[in-house]
C-alpha cells in the first residue's frame, strides 16, 4: 500500500476539533482515506469516547493509522494506549513525530489543539505519515511492549 493510500481514522474533542478539521482537509486533498469519528463542533464532549473509536479502528485493522486531538493531547494518548495493539504518541514537534515512527512504530498520533498551531500540526502529521519504522533493534523493543500487553491479558484471563 503506498503512503498516499493509507486510511487514517480521526477523532477529537471540543478542544481539538478545529485542528482536526484542518488536518482532515489536508489529508483528503493529499489522497488519504479518512474515517472521521468527530467531534465536529465546540460542544463539550469526553475525549475517551473518541479515543476509543479511533484506537479500536486501528487495533482491528479497519484503518492503518489514527489521529487524535484534544486540548493537550494527553488524555487522548492515555486513553488510546489502553486499547490492545495501540502505540499512541503525543508529539509537539517534527523530530518527536519522526522518532515515534522510526523507533516506536507509533500507529496513533496525538496532538494538543491548544498547544499546536495548524502549520506545525500539518508539519508534524506529514512527517509522521511519511516516516517508516526502522525495525531491527527497535523491533525487538517494540516486541517487548507487545509481550507486556499479552502477559497482562493472560493474567487478566487467569491463563
Ligand atoms: C478538555 O478541557 C481537556 O481536558 C481535554 O481536551 C484534554 O486536554 C485532556 O487531556
């Protein structure tokens, strides 16, 4: 699948919807497939409701990547990382965004709508989408995170 064909799920709360809408317009212009779970306006909503929908869409393979925006990006990151298989990274600059892909294979990008402006948000998103996972020693480390998750699920299931 080429980069331009990636499917990206979007979610935001009232503090992130404006940045989300701006990034959505760019994604659509650039040819990405977009699945927008909202929110679509300034009415107060709860960020975990949107984080759950986006993270689940990524986790089950309905989309390739997720983008979440709340006021700081912190709540969205915490919530998304509760979903199995999700590696959500909160990024406020391009370098962190690149590293989150290259070293951590992040599959969800979180942004702070009250901290990150449109141009910076766009630069971060583009870098994040266009950077590949480096694999190698980084894959061994990411595998350890996945193993932590599997161990926790086994412990919960009592198996
Ligand atoms: C909403 O006021 C705010 O708490 C939310 O957008 C986010 O920043 C939470 O982490």
